């Protein structure tokens, strides 16, 4: 069960109740505040919990909003993110960046075409970046069993113990440096299936700019929650 609440200081948040014993606060990448609480906990107890944490919550919300402000704004229903830039699609004569075949005269058909085009771009670019990173990790790169690209709502990528690397198709929306950072992160898991010191050292050796790339990617995280062509 969910409930939207506005606190005493104008702080708006969503309460999500479930069969749990403790409360927690989540600041989502787009700045929304979600409070998770036990099903039968009185509302005043939740409000008191939020009030006690209000300074921390507001600081995190401002941080999320500041990061989001670093991302260019979509400027219309035909605009979309592609490799860190705002692109537009249209038909011949529209002056768009991506020209959709004239036979696709409905908006839905045209948008499906753009999505397929982006997926094709993602498949090619991600594969090239993986191929570039594999030799840099040495022998563990031989464990690589293939690349999967799929849409995920919470993660940019993953690497399985079987050697399969999975990347979020939405990565094609963010800057190339950020894409490379995720690719290197997951490829390095072929050598270290953990986030210990050895793993982080390998990531730094393979991609020295990874810390900057990760910081920039934080600003783009909200695009995971954004539907295509929705400003």
C-alpha cells in the first residue's frame, strides 16, 4: 500500500507499507523520497521518523536535483537522449538529426523505429567497448562468454559467474565515457566477482578516468526511470 504525504516543512514523500519490521528512507535518482514502513505502523510514527531525518533527506534531495541539472533537457516530444546529447527524430524536411522513413507516418511507428535504431547502435557500441576492454584484464578475459543487452530499471550492468556480461540498453543515452566506465566495471568482474581492493585496482588500471565517469553517470541515473520521448 502506498500513500503520498506532505510534511510540516513542505517535504513531500511516498510511504510504501509492507511486511517489514523497520523503516527506511530512499532518495531516488530523480529526487523523489520514498519511506518504507511496516504495514501497521501508525502514520504519526512515520511522520516523526521523517521529521528526525528531515535535514539529511533535504540535503540528499538537493544533491539529486543538482546532479539532474547537469543533464541537458529534452526539448520536445520528438527529442531523445543519445550518447550524452539531445537528438531529435523527424521526417524528411523536418530538420531532424535522425530521419525516419516516410512510410512510418504514425508517431507510434516512428518511435518504435527510433527505439530499434538506438538498440542497434547500443549493440554495436557496447560490443566494441567490451572487445577493447577484454585484452586489458589479461587471462581472466578468456572467461568472457558473451554480451547481453536488455532494459533494466535498477542497474546499469552485471557480470555473471558464468562469464556473461549484461548491459542496460538505456546506457546508449549517456555520454560515451560513462558507458565505458560501466563496461570496464563489468568486464573486470571476470577477474574479481566482488568489489574488494583488487577489483577496484584493476578497474583503475584499465580505465583511470573511471571515478570521473562514475560521478557523471550519477547525474544521468534518472534516465533509467524515464520513458523514451518524455521530456
